[in-house]
């Protein structure tokens, strides 16, 4: 029994606040199984493309960004979802995400600059043009560069999702 607990403890990873958390836009605490997708996170950021931060727990396959959400605090404001109909904003978002992918941190020292750029993308999504209809996993991608540095499998999952999302932005913007 004790060896099982010890083994489980070795395979659990704890992740502290992301840089965006100080601005009500990021991970507060994360617990995940090393080398896998499953975990639990306490997050404070918009859900469902709204621009109002919601305190919530994500539990389940975090790498997909589609974990179950348990809302802990939802401000009494209601917001309308807007479609990304402004082609200029869509193209700007696509360009910013491509730039982020090209500058993916290779070492811990690269994280502050990357997170600053990610913050600009968050602002584009939530402030500049109101709330854009973006998938929830995008918020996780913008918060998880530190985890991607530590976990190649998790990095591969998130990068594949973002590549697909960028490709869809390209298709959408040609409409």
C-alpha cells in the first residue's frame, strides 16, 4: 500500500499560477498526472468565449481543453457570445497565434517574453473586440507554456490543437 502511494506521488505534478492569474486570466493551481492528459486545475479566466473571468475547476483530460468545468463563481452578469465575423480581427488573431507557435519557449528563461505575447493575444480575444467565439482550449494553450516545457506529450497535444484552430481561422477568414 505504502509503495503504491509513493509511486502515485512520484507521478503527480503540481503547477502553480500562470502569469495571467495576476490579471484574472489564467491558471491558479494545477494537479496533473505526469506524461498524461488527466488532471485538475483551478482557473480564473473566461469560459465559452466570454470576457468575464469565471472561477472554475477543470477536471479530466486537460490537454484537450475540453475537461469538465465546475463553476465555483460566476459573476451575475450575462454576456452575449459574438461570432468572429470581423475578418481583420480573425487575421490578426491568426497571425498572433502563428507568432506564438514560432516562438514556443525552449527553456525556462524564454517564458516571460512568451507569456507577455500570450497576454496580448488574450487582450485581443477578450478586450479589443468584445468576446470572440474561441474554443476553451485556446485559453489553456495561452497559460500552459511552462507545462509544455516539462511534458512533451502534453505539448504535442496542445500544439496539434492550436495548429488545427489556426487552419480553421484561415478557412473562416476566407469566407
